[in-house]
């Protein structure tokens, strides 16, 4: 058994997209990424176009916090100038 819990089926697509974005090495925070906002809009039942209000980025932020609590991602607090989020490797218990 691994430390990570599986994401809820409803948000698996969004969670996987957030992890893929973090693994890509982009310095852009996920709440500002258009492709993630489109997936979040679809999760909210808004089609695939963000409406421009705060609902999409709030969902992305909530999913990031849920994945952080589950141990799937963490905020790298290094001495570098740009600390960033990163995907954690699965750790056996």
C-alpha cells in the first residue's frame, strides 16, 4: 500500500492534469494555466470555457490542497529564488 490515496473519480482528470503541469517544470502556478481552467470549468458543468470568475481557480486551488494533504504533491521550500510545487514519489508505508 502506498502513502498516496487515489483521487476521487470525479476529479481524477483535473488532478492528473495538475500533476502533469507540475512535472513539466513550468514556473507558472497552476491557477493561472488556461488548460487547467478549461478542465476545471468542465468539472463545474460549465462546458470547456472558463467564465472568467473565480470558480475555476478556486477549484484548482482546492484540488491542490487536497493532493497536498494526501501526500501527492508538496511545496518545495528550498533556498532557490522560485520555490514551487512538485509531485511527490509514492512512498511505501
